[in-house]
C-alpha cells in the first residue's frame, strides 16, 4: 500500500476516533452528578477535565488539515514505496518512542517533573538524530521548565 494512501486512511481513522471520544465525553458529562459538574465549572478556565476534549478537537483539526493536503497533493498512486531499511527504521523509532514515553510516564510520580522531562526530551532528541549536545541539553531544560510552567504552575495540574 502506498504511503500517502496509508496516511490518508490513518488520518480518517483518527478523525473518527476523536469524534467518538468527543461524543463519549459528552455522554459522560450528561450522566455525571450535577453537583460535580457545578464544582468543575466553578473552577473556570481550563482544568484537568477539559484536556481530553481539547486534545480531541486539536486532533480532528490537524488530521483534517492533513487529509486536505493529501487530497490536494493527489500523489497516492504515483509515489514509490519506501525502501525496506527505511521501513524498519520507522518501526524501530516508533517502538522506541512508545517504550520511552511509557517509561517517562511511569517515572513522573517518583522523580521531579522538570528533571524527568528534561532527560526525556534530551533522549528523544538523540533518538531522532539531533547530535549537538549543547543545543539538545539547552532546549531540553528550557522545554521542561516551559512545560512545568504551563501544566503545573498555570493549569494547576498535579502528578
């Protein structure tokens, strides 16, 4: 199967999953206690309960843009498939990313957020081929501090 056609199918499936998630979130809110909903809404702004809805909406928008670009490109019948070695590398990177993300998630309750996030970002940069140690470490530390400010300090999310 051609890469562009596969990407189109994956994008359409992700749009469907995101739409189903939005409907499920809506049904869960409808069945929730009105007292709990009133408490959550009194917090105002974005809180932990609004992130799944936000993620689903962003995913629908991004996948919709990807589908529009793929349809505009119309290259799913002429493009050559990637070589076998390139496919193996993509599979290996995907598996390594999944395992490292799982390890990162499991370490969050036990190690300081900024430290574990900086290490995770640095390792991911190295995994994806960025070799400049100074730039990688600077961006990893700055990124982890930025994530801490956005998710812990401003949004009041706790781990």
